[in-house]
């Protein structure tokens, strides 16, 4: 690795430490020779995932996402080497032959985050999770072992949906304040709610039922990921963050309507311990 590549990898890791601590720890538990590429991929994901937090309004957010799309399509404006995350990502794409279209689809999937439109049904939710969380696991698997990545594709698909739902439950208080809703409308309708009633937060019993069903959907996908067969040890590090999904999903199912105002996140030391146990046992 050249000095420049090493510097970019270090900057990506430092960026990740501030923006996505769990994937930062997953990087540290990955093979040393793969960390630079993984850090660049995860830092890129963190950048596009937090666009709404940074841009606040849809148009500036779309402009930021377009910059990344132009970079991947080879029409970027300015020198990409000035951005360590961009430079690291392009290096990872070249070294590990990552499919650019999958990365572009990840960017396009994040456009949904910029607006307050609801997800119509479970299929729409699974599509959103597939383009974002599941795709990230698959790309990380390609970095770790191209030969084994295909063997874990089905598990990655389901694991990504479970992880996405857990993340959405963790962020629900923030999303509610913004007027955002990621809980599919068909789940709300089944519990006698609509978008406005859910965000208002007054019908506690119905909201609890909707939260339980949403968390249950995440647990269902997690079970399917486990049934898809053992994840090859060579790519297991790509699945490491998924190990943190089950506690959030189960607590959300218990807490119900309290999720609208409660921080479900476990303490940092508990998350670190769970990641360590997962990497040793090689089980989600």
C-alpha cells in the first residue's frame, strides 16, 4: 500500500469512527489487508446515509448525492484525490472489482431519505433495505472474498433487511420529529392507524401493535438469514454489524409505543462485546 493509500485509509477509519462507530469496530475486527477498502466503503455509506442530517433540505441533499453519482460514473467535477473517502472508494472499486452500478443504486436509494414520503408496503421497505443495507453487506463480502461472496448472497439480502429495520427503530424518535415515517403503510393499516395518527403518538395500544409487527418483520428476516446457511468465515466480517440487530429488534417489540421517545441503543461496551462474541463464534 502506498503512503497516499495508507493516509486515505487512516482518514477513512478516523471518519468512520465519528460517523459509524459500529462499522468502525467491524473494520478493526476484519483482516488487516482488507481494512482500507472496507473503511472506504463504510465511510462512503456513512456519507450518503447522513445527507439529510447535513443538508437539511432536499435540493442540497440531492446535489450532494449527485456528486457521488458523478464520481462513480466518471463525470465528477474536480479532483477526487482531494477527498480521501472518494479516493479510497475508487481504489477499492478498482482493486476488488466492485460493481459501480450497485454503488449507484445505493445512492439512488438514499434519495428517499431526503423526503417525507411514506413506504407504501413491506415490498417497498424490503426494496429500500436491499439497495442500502443488503447491498453494503454484499459489497463488503466482495472485498473480503470474491469467491465466497456469492455463497452468502441470500443471507446478506435478509440480514440487510433485519439490520435496516433495527436501525430505523433506533432512529425513530429523530424521524418522528422530522415527520418522517419508514414503517410501511400496510402495517399501519393492519393496526388501524394511518401516517398522521402514528406520528401524533396518542393511540398507544395501536402504535405498540404496529411497532411490534415492524420489529417482528425484522426478526423474521434475521431468522431467514440464519436459515440460509452458515456464512463462510472468509466473509463473516461483512456481517458483523448485523449481530447488533437482534437486541434492538427485541427491545422495540417489548417497548412498543415508547420507541417513539426512547433510545433503544445499547451501551457502547455491550455492542463491542457482542461484536467480539460474533466474530469468535461466526454466528449472526
